[in-house]
C-alpha cells in the first residue's frame, strides 16, 4: 500500500466508523500490517493509506500485532511523558512530543469482537499517535508553531532535493 506523506490533504481528513467488519476488513488489516512492517513502523492508521475508516494497527517490539477498529479513548492519565516520535508519513523527521503516560481504550478487533485495553509506555504512546491520525492530526501538530514550521521547511527542502 502507498503511504501518504506530509502535505497530502488525505492525512488531514477525519475517518468514519466502520459499519461492517467482513472479509474485506480482514484483507485491509492484513495489508496495513504488511505495509507497517515493510516501512519498519510500529503503527499505521487507515487514513495514512488513503482509507477514511477508523482502523489502525500497532506492533511494538516483543508484543503481538494489535488491531483497533472504531477505537474510543476511555481515559488518559494526568501524568505525562515526553518521547521522541516519528511517523511513516513524515519519514526522517523526529521530535519530542508530550502525551499522557497511560490510557484506556475500547475498540473492536479484526473479527469485530469488542475489547478493552489499558496501556502505558510506548504502547500507550503509539495508540495515541494513531488515534490522532484518525482525526486528521499529525504528531507535529503537538509542537510549538515555530518547531512545526521549521520541520515543514526541513521536510520541503528534503522533498525537493
Ligand atoms: Ni504517524
């Protein structure tokens, strides 16, 4: 699958709830996981491959691949942490982002089965990053305007080179 990169309008669109989970959904999820692994990423949202459905996949080291369909954030800790994030849609760019340290989330798996997950550390961070994607939000949106503009300028220079 082709991953949209910074500047593509599709990354700014909001995804819609999935209304039917079927064989097509299973195929999409499989392709998303393959695309994520190929890009050596730890998370990928459907909006990044031009599909406006509320689906994302994550897999951090030593963990199983996790599929989230129609995810709903149920809670976030007041404690925050700062960690350097990157994104398959903005390759080569990394920046420190502050986010809640722990979250709890409800979603459906690829078979349509509901589950609840409490996550912390890197898993909590990736989940929040991917949830943002479903709302058309990128990690650079969490930075100061100055930093964001600098990153976009660096990106454009790289892109043109
Ligand atoms: Ni991303």
